[in-house]
C-alpha cells in the first residue's frame, strides 16, 4: 500500500544519495573505506608506484590498472582457451628502459 511505497521511495532516495556521495568523493580524489576512513587516491597511487618500483626501478608511471585479471592461453591444436593458474592485479606501466 501507501506505506510500502513510501518506504520504497525513501530507500531509493537514500541509495541515490550514497551513489552521489561516492561519485563526489571519487571526483575529489578520495575513496571510501566503509564509513570510518577516507584514503586519498593520489597518495594510494604513489604508494602503489613505489611498491612496483621495488621490483622494477625503471617504471616511470602507471598508465592503467585492473583490480583482478586471469590469464588464459589459446590452445591452437584444440582451438580453445585454457585458463592458466595466474591471476591478480594488472598494472600497465611506462618504463624508461626496454621493453617500454
């Protein structure tokens, strides 16, 4: 009835407010971690770059990232893809040495 409709509208308004708040934080360069803390995105990016440079000091910048990827190999003889036992974060980087 009317009460259920009002509750539904109230919940939708709250969800829209949360999405708007998250979008605004993203624009400001912050990421929400629950309701307890905010992490500055540029600081997080600097830490990630420093961590990658510990393994490869020729990395100049991070161009793009993917939070989670899986590696597949195409099997020519079988004409199919086989999932490999490799997965995790992916960083596309610019390097000062070859391969660039």
